[in-house]
């Protein structure tokens, strides 16, 4: 596994933790902040797959 793959899997694990935070958020403001972080995670995953052609092909 190369470093790009490792980063991608780390981002997925982080995304899953943040998704649990959204699900378990007690207050609306906390939920909104966690959702913003999730959006950042999704953007990071998208950029990671766009920067490396081989990774993008394997994910599709």
C-alpha cells in the first residue's frame, strides 16, 4: 500500500469518527459544527482521489 492509499484510509477512519459525533451530538450548534467537519473530510477525500490518477481509477 502506498502513502496515498494510507492517507485515504486515515481520512475514512476520521470521517467515520466525525459521523458518529454528528449522530451523537446533543446540541444543534455541536451538530452543525460536526457537519462542517464532515464536509471538509469529504472534500479532502475528493481532492486526494483527483490528485493521483491510479488511486482514482482503483476507487471507481
